[in-house]
């Protein structure tokens, strides 16, 4: 399944969003997923292709679990939007 994940910071006092946090989040997602960092200014947007029949709810649950890591726990999943196959 191809989805677009959008994450936002949970605290207003957190440092500005940077590609480093996006890269950290991608590194903690499952190895078998193809990941593409789309945006890292204000919000982090990552496209993920699981290459299986995972549902959006299952992917959202996995991402929510990943975001409990102390290094990135100041982020929360805002949306997990399914995209049509082959979306650019």
C-alpha cells in the first residue's frame, strides 16, 4: 500500500523541524518499506510504500508506535492518507 504520512510537532517550544528528524523517523520505520521524505519544514511528510496489503490503519499504528522513540517523541502522526498505486 502507498500512503503519505504527515507528522507535526507536539510542543510549541520544540526546535524547528529539520530533515534530520524526518531521516530519523524513516530509519525507524520497517526496513521492507520504501520511504521518500517529501517535506521537512514545519511538518514532516513521508511517502511510504509497504509493497503488501497493509491497511492505512495498520500503517498508522506502526508509525504511532515508532513516534514513541525518545529521539522523535515530539512528533505526532497527523494524517495517514492512502494514495493510488503509481502516484508521483
